[in-house]
């Protein structure tokens, strides 16, 4: 399998071919809404429809977005449908076993071309008027084609492809920016933290079963930011779940509640936090017994095994998050400012025996599946934030992100800048990067008239 790292210098000429009204491209200066030095966030960034539209244009249309796992594609024609922001995409393996991705919208009248969640096919045939596209996105047949003008050329009506695709250790990412910074550079030091989940074994990882999907009332950033930065909520929000998990049925002991650990703070919005106390480890028994810890220490290094491989949390900016301890990888798909569709996969090491994979699957479902005892706690918090945030006065009162201001440093153990486990540092960095993108024209605005902040 290969993933073509195609970076044509020009964007697809079909995008924005017709001039668009300025009202559709009005941009708000968000610099006053995100005060990362003072540690305050204005709540309108979660509720405002205009800001949401700007996010689609300037964050989601230019960031590396998680699409799927390589193990979902075994033979030519295997496909999976997902979203990049609110743009629907088909991810498929073509005849040369190259992974490709296309906008899942027919070039004729725009209907969703492929309505299945996943499957295998030779062609994508539109159910509206019957235009058919091959696995390379080329328009192959048009019913009643002779009725079109003489200069009608099927080549001009291929599917809109995602110009930049790349994989990192089994994870497939796409970017609408034809000249996007390479994925590995964009991940930077985050790769070290991801490796603690993705690179435990030379055979790599695979996903088990299908994709679990559920909806939450809430803005996508509430979830993404929490997974980047927030260990703080664990002992309070998950107190009852921790008691269930505890062999004694009691709440977390002091050494767990005040657990030592670190938080990775990437300059471009990624974040990861993890305890380093061995008693903070909440993995599934059979998985724990399966691992050869001396070999893992050899492979990943002591610090990775004692930290990011444990009960941590992480977000790859903007909306891909994971939990290394139970192999939960998930995307927070934005569905308007007030709604998230969560898509979650179960990730296991390919080389695990079936019974160990199954133990991981059950552990994943019981903790962070759609009705997992921890998952329900988190969704409840985000929904509660969102439900009241449209009130005028409520919306005018900023949120606090001041924990650990100035604490970021290179600690000599973990790569990049890290902060304390209990810190908002990665959250501040998440919003700083977000604001930077929101205030900067994207690839599709070059040479076009669009209103800039302050105009
Ligand atoms: S919309 Fe697809 S063929 Fe008409
Ligand atoms: Fe949580």
C-alpha cells in the first residue's frame, strides 16, 4: 500500500471557479477573543455561526485531518466515507493500491455520490442521473452524453481530489491545501508521543470492527481542547467511574489524585498529557500481561513507557484525539457550532493474539465506548457548557485558562516543551494556533477578494 504524497503547486481549478459573494467570505478578527497570555477565552468562539464558517475556511480547509486507518483498505476498490470539516469525502484504494480521497459530491448536480459508510466497489455511480466515476476519480460514463455541447469533456468533470494525503504509522491524513507543510513536519515532536501508541510493535497497528458514531451537543473545540490539555477534570468528573474501576470501591488515593506527570505543548496546537505514577495505570489486565515491558523499554525508551504509553490523553490539531491506554482513536466532526459527531475506532497491535485484542476491545467499550463509564462523563460536561453559552450575559463572560501560565519548558526528559500534568498550557497553545489560522488567509483566498480582519 502506498499513499501518494501529491502536492501539485496549484489548487484544483474547479474550486471557487465562479466568483463568490463577499458576504460568504467575511472574516472576523479573533485576536481579541483568544487571550492566551492572560489565559482567557471568549465564549463566542463556541457559539457564533460566522466564526464557525471561518473555521471551515481557514482551519479545516488547510489543516491535516485524520481520515482513516490503513488497515481499513486491503484491496483495490475498498472504500470508506468520512468528513473533512463538513466536507464529505470518499477514501479509497485505487488499482495501483494507492490510497486516494475525493470530495463525496457528484460533479453533476452535487448529490452525495457514495452513501455507504464503507465497502468495496469498482466504480462510484451516482444515484441521481447515473454519472459514473472510477477509482481514480475520473468520470467514465455519462448517460445521454450526446446531448451535451461539443466541447463537453469528461476530463473536466473528475471528482475533486484531496490534493495532499500522507500517512503516519498507519494513520491516514488528508489536507485540502495543495502546498501543505509535510505531515511529519506538522506533527513534529508529537510523533514521539503518538509512537507510544502506534509503535509498540514492528508490525504496527490495525483497527478492530467498525466505527462507533454518536452525537453530542457541544462545540468541537470543547472536546479537542480537553483531550489536548485537561487531566484536571479526571478526579472530579470521573470520580464514580474511578470508584467502579478501583478494586476497593473507593475513590482515588492521594498519590493518584495528586499524580505526577507531564503535558506536551506543541506550538501548532497538538497536545498530550500523561501521568507518570505507576498507580495511575488503568489498563486492561490481559493487555498488561501480554506486553513484554523490557522489550517496550528497549524499543520506545523508558520515559515513553512510563509516561505517554500510560493512561494519557492527546489531540492532534485540530480534531483527532486518542487515548493510548485503551486504543481509542477518534475524530470530533463539527456539525455546526453546537454539535459534534464523534467517530471512534478501536486500535490494537496487529501482532496481539485474538484474545488480547478482544480484551482491549471490551476494555475500550466499557470505558470510552459510546456508553462507556468515562465517556458519558465527558460528553455531559461539554453539553452543559454549550447548552447555556447562547445566553447574552453568559456568552460575555470569558473562560479561565490560566493554570500553569509560564510553566512550559524543555524538561530534558520529554521532547519539545512540556508543562505540568495539571495545566492549561496545551489548551492555550491550541487556541493560539487556532487564532493564528483564523486570522490568516488560506490557500484558496490567494488572488481572490476576501475581507480580512478589521476590514
Ligand atoms: S447529480 Fe450525479 S449524475 Fe446528476
Ligand atoms: Fe474525561
